[in-house]
C-alpha cells in the first residue's frame, strides 16, 4: 500500500497511465479506490477517451484469447421479456464452452411489458436498445438510462439511428417516421435529455428496408439501407444522417443483387468503421448459393463500390444479425440459434449456444468502456445500475 501511495513520486504519470490502460473496466472501477492519485487518473476525461481506443485495439492487435458479444433475445415462445447478456468464450478452448451473464435491468423494467427489439452500438462503448422503453446502456459499468418518450410517439412506422457528435460531445438518437406517406424526423440529445423536431430536409422520395440489423455508424454518420423511386425505377440506396451537421443525404448503390424477392441486402460497417459495405445473400429456400461482400472503398464516392469477395454457402446462413472487421459474420440459423462465421478461420463456424424466438436475437461486438451515463440530476436522466448474474438459459431449449 505504501508503494501505491508513493507511486506518483516514483513513476511518471505516462507510465502509470500506460499500465492502467491495460486493465478491464471492472478492474479499473475497483482500482479507483486504491488511492486519490489513481482515482484522479482513471476519471480524467483524456484517460477515458484513450482507454476505449487503446484497450480494445490491444485486444485486437494481440489477438486476445477471449471473445465477447453483447446480445439481446427473447428465448421463450410466450411473453415479450427480453434478455440482455454478455457472451464470452476462449478461442483456444477445444471444448468450445460459451459462458453468458445476464444484465438484469431495474425491477420496474424487468417484465413482459418492457422489451427491446433492436441493438445499436457500440458507440464509444455505449449501446442504444430500441423498444419499450428506449434505453442507453454501458454494460462495462452496468449502467442503464431510460430515454424520455418522443412527443409524437405513435403506431406509425419509424426507423432509428444512434451515434455520437464529437463537436458537442453528445450522444444522439435520430428517428425517421413514416405516417401514411408523410415523412418526419426527430432527434434526441443525451446532453439535453430531450427530443426535438428536425428541420433538416429528408431526401425524398425515400423508403427503408426495415430496421437495420447491423449497426452502421461510420464517419459521424448513421446509415440505413433503402430504395427510392426514380424515373419509374426502383434502385437501392444508402440513406445517411450526419450527427454533427444534423443533415441527411443519399448514396447511390450499383445493382448488386438480382432482385429483392431473391436476395437480402444488409448494410454493414467495414474495416473497423472506415466505410460502409453491403452483404448480399439469398432469401431462404430460393437457392444454395453463398453471399457477396460489397464495399464502398472511398467513403461517399459512389463510383468506388467494389465486390470485395464471395463466400460459399454455409449451413448457418439464414439471417445476418452482426458483422465486424472485414470477415466476421454473426448469423442466425433456421432454428434461431446464433453462430459466428469466419471464412478465414480453420474452424469456420462457432455455435454460440444461444437462441431467440420470433426473430428476436440481435448481437453486437462487446467493447470495454469507461464512458459514464451518470450525469447531473438537473438533466433529469432516469439512471439505474444493472445487476450481473449467470445465464440459466444457456444451451437450453424452450
């Protein structure tokens, strides 16, 4: 203890910081109690920003033996209750054992009437869960906040996007709403904890291919895959919303699939979010062909779309629910089980031993983060802490 208390005098701050940057978020929360020097260092905004980049990049660079995913799912045929969990496994474990821990929300949100349908993130380690109610989470710190209800909440179709504005240091949620052909947009600001109508012009005409299954936040912009009627023809497009400028734009996509009746197309972030790509794969039951991976090599250059590679058919390919890097795919198979597929790996398919019902399973890469969602009381955030418990449902049936 004496050595720790005198560390500031004997070790450069940069060296201490470099050591602490290699600890998990859970260990760092415990380390804050060691001494005032460590507390001030770990809670410093510059350290928090560096931690997300350095810690997670080190895991990728040195090929950490542990893989982690953040997932939501409804495991039962009855009820709407959604389970939020962190999945982990050792890539060198010959038995392929997967462990899962459930993040229990506060009591008042742990019921069949509170549920989530989409997961967006990580964005600096923060995740947005769309549902009833909309929430933001930092699973590393076990934090959970409830967003206020949108003023125009209704039964019409909406499409959400989540991202970060580095100019104002603000997390934002944008919602595009279609009410019988009339399109509007609203924006939630975490800093103000409020919604407002967006004056930004939507790039009409516009249609969106359902909710995005894969979180695609690239270059400060959130993206949806859609189509637009132009010259009496339907063509695929990417719709982008800039979180800084708070403006929309369309990005044209070349003809990369035969038809919407035969091929699904899912938008994905590419090369660690440097640009966007599209995964094209067959609608179930139409063909046994594999899937194509397209990428826009130069972001916003519509002429730079290129077919990056093609992968043959695999047994787990049914619906794409996640993607990261340039070659790691999270598929849901026809039995609604989650699997990781890496065509470049010796063992290409990893059964992750979790399942979801009614197309409920969603998955995202788990990233450690020290970004706190706890803010001053004057902002009115409904802030809660989650408990972490073993998952009793892993590898079980109904």
